[in-house]
């Protein structure tokens, strides 16, 4: 006779994607010239394949200076969620945190002057703490200036009995 188990809760595995862009000492240099093309760092795309059993919450941390950040979630290249923080500046030495993990949901800015709640940037008519679907999603980070430091933690969830 088949048995059915009802899961009481989920367990998490943190998948961490970290990117930092800094100048490097002893940079590689050449003594010849060519037509150079420079990359802009005012947007970043992170592709994540959620192999968990359910949608995956995430925590995004951006370190300043970042002006007018925008966070967009795309599924199959279709925009499904956008958090437009136009009017927000994360100063040098400050950190923006957007956490969609249940019981830890927050959107704040922290720095030497304390913590600022940014709930005024949320729209009460929409789901503001979006989770990544099962399968592939793209997280796009944009700003009016270069995004030079950040950390994205994705909490892959599994059912357990």
C-alpha cells in the first residue's frame, strides 16, 4: 500500500554568488595599441538554475555607491518582477539589503548612521518579496552608475520528512 508523507517544513541550502570588482595591483599591461572596447558595469546579469523542490528565496546585498538601483527577475527572457528603486542612493560605506526569505523579509539600507527601512519603495498591489521559480531565472541588477560590489545568496529549498 502506498504511503504519503506530509512535510512539516523545508530545509535550506545556501547557494552563494559573490562578485566584487576592484582594481588589481600589478595589472597586466601591453606595450602595443589596438581598438579597445570598454565594458560598462552599470548592469549585471546573474543566471541561476533552481534545482530545489520549491521556489527559492534570495538575499541581495549591494555595497555603495549605487545610484537608482533596479532589480529585475526574468524567466525565459520575460520580465516577471521588477523592483525599481529610483530616488535611492546607497552611499559609499552603506549596504542595501533585499531579503525575500520567509520570516526574514526586509528591504533596508545600513551604514554608520544606522538602519533605514525602505518599505516605502514597495508597491502594496504586487508581490514584493519574489522567489525564484524552479528552473532557470535571470536576476538583472542595474543602476545609474557602476555596480562594483555585491553579494547574492540564494536559498535552495528541499522538502524533507
